[in-house]
């Protein structure tokens, strides 16, 4: 070969050497792996070697031997120069950063298109959640849900659909939100539940909240209200006395108002009706023990069975004349009463305390005489199941 031809071949070889610089994306052929598990690569056809440290690989250190072999070609980005031209110089490269760059490009494209991303929650930190979206993303606590969340740990491990709020790849800053999506999911779930509810159905739910006026029951995405009067056939002072948050309950659907987002429920209507067994358990003339539940101007209501109250008219409380029942009785008193009349279909039970008491000596009998008309009989203060005729009739009997 002549000197001219040799020079020509050298010039052609030099022309093939590609100049590289920091930030370039290159192909790197794996030449070897050193004792520190750093991967030595040849950069394209430049004749220049580069190093990919373990931390800059996309695989874990214990996977390098199995997943990276001599001769493999990796997509890499040049991150810095090592040494100088006089020293022969080489480059530091990264596989991980190139993949992160691709992730950032993909996230930016979705951000501009208004699309959502999905990512698993990897960490709960002060002020929010950290997610793995291929790059580190952060959800501030105020953007996790449209409702107050007491414990963020419930989200750890969950994969969430997220809206991209802010993105800045140069600062590795990715702010995400689940708030609007949570609201949409809740509304969709709520509509699905309400569409299935039929008045009269008995469904299962969980006690979500307790108030003085009732209990809110979670039916699986929507809450319904059990008014305090619908919790039990027995009188309930406070819902918290008989129910606990988180308790599973069966409820009957009383009404569904989609326009006002209201669902009325009943627990007691899923239970046996107490009055159905009254005729079997109580008969006229029986003596039973009960608890004074309420005092009115015309008498005392005594519970003789769970959810079953009877009326002891004021004239049946004592042989002595009393102006009001609370002169001798107090709510909560345990008393023995005699059953004067049982009317289970109409939920009426007439009782007497004085029928079990001996008449005071010297009391004048008034057999065959009308009752003293000067004694005042007051009208009932509420719907008790007893009419004025019933009450006056009881007066005339005595």
C-alpha cells in the first residue's frame, strides 16, 4: 500500500469518529464489568470508552450479573467527562437518567394533553404522599381527597389515578392530585348505590357517624340516616348508647330522595315488632314488673316488655288523690303493675298500680255512685293510643 493510500484510509477512519459531548444520548456496547460492578462500555463507533456506575443502572446491583452481559448494547446518556484529552479521557454515562428523561417526556405530554396518570403510593411523609410514577411524584395532603382524611397510612401501597398539577423536570418536581378524581369516583359510586335502592328493601351497612338525632349508615358509597326514633322499639336517649361507629347493621329503606341526596333508613323495622308477642305473654289480670319511662299530666307510661309501654292513668297510681304523677313516681322507677286491659292490635295496654295496694282504712266506698265530677281529667299530651273515653271510663270504674 502506498503512503497516499495509507493516509487516505487514516482520514476515512478519523471521519468515522463521532464527536460526543455531555447530554448526548448514545449507544454503549458492554465490554466488561469491573470488581465494583461498574459497567465498562464502548461508546458507539467513537473508539471511546465510558463507565456506567451501579447507581446509574436501571437494574439492582444483585441483578447485574444476570441482566447485563458482554456484548449487550445499552441506551445511555453522557453525564460528565472523566480525565482530559491528554490522559486519553473517557465519559461517565447513565442508563437510569435516560429512562427518567423518557418518563418526564411522557408525563409532560400527558400534562399538555390533560391526561391522568396512575402510580402506586410508596411512602407516607409529613404533608402528603410520595408515589412512583417512573419518577418521584408528590401528592400534598390537601389534594388527596375531597373529604378530610385522618390517617394517610391507609393509602400506602394503593395505586391511585392522578391529575398532573405541576411539572418541572429540571428540578425533579412533580406535583399530583387525587382530589377531583376522588370526588368523581364518590359521586359515581353514590349514584350507583342510589339507583339500586328500593323503598322497602333491607340492606346491610356500617355505622359511619353518630349524632344526637340519629346515626348515619354507610351503604357502600353513600350515607343514609337512621333517625333516633327508628333505631329501636325501645326508647333511645342517644344513638351512642346503643350503636358504635364501625358496627355492621341491617337497615330497611324508608325513603330515597335523589334530588336532595337523602336516604331515610330504619333499624327497628328489621327487628320483630314487640307488640306481636304481647297477647301471648301478657293477659288481663296479670301482675308484671315494669320501668317508668315517661310521666305526663294524665299518667305514667310503664315499659313492661322491651318496646312495649302501657299507661297507668293518674287515677290508677294511688288510692290517695294526687295532682300529678310525679308526686309519687319518677322516671326510671321499677314498679309492679296489674294489667287491666290488653289491646295488642291498637298497641294499648291499661295498667294499674293502686290495684295492688291495700285501700287505706276508713276510706269511704262509693259503690253505685258517680265519680266526683269536680276532679279534673286532662287531655293526653301526645298520641298514646288511649282516647279520652278510655281515660274517663277508667275514672268511672273507680
